[in-house]
């Protein structure tokens, strides 16, 4: 389990290892300059895509960094605009 402690403004990216399966509410708030989240592919609870963190079973977005830096794919733009097929 990961626990929130103090604000860490110098962190801009997080790599979530395979063994982390619980993230407490508010955990990402300690990283105000977070730009990107990567998750190990064998993590049983989470996965990442385009810098966002998702719940593996429900595909729900767990966290989008406030300062996310990425170039959206045409499919992502279509999904955001509601025009995907």
C-alpha cells in the first residue's frame, strides 16, 4: 500500500510497480507537478495509458495528472468529443 505523507513538488512522473494494488484517496495530491503516470504491465489492479492511471477491471480513470503532458491520438480526441465509432 502507498500512503500520502508530504507534498513533493519535484516529482513530475510516477512509475507504479506491479505489487502496488491499493492507492489511498488523495495520494496523488502530494504531487502538484505530476505530469505522467506509468504502471507496470503486470500490475493486477491498475494500468496506464497516455499518462493516466486506470482501474484494470472497470477501465475507470483513477487519476489524470493536473499537468498531464501528452499529444492525444485521433481516437482519444474522438472519444472526448463523443464522435468515436
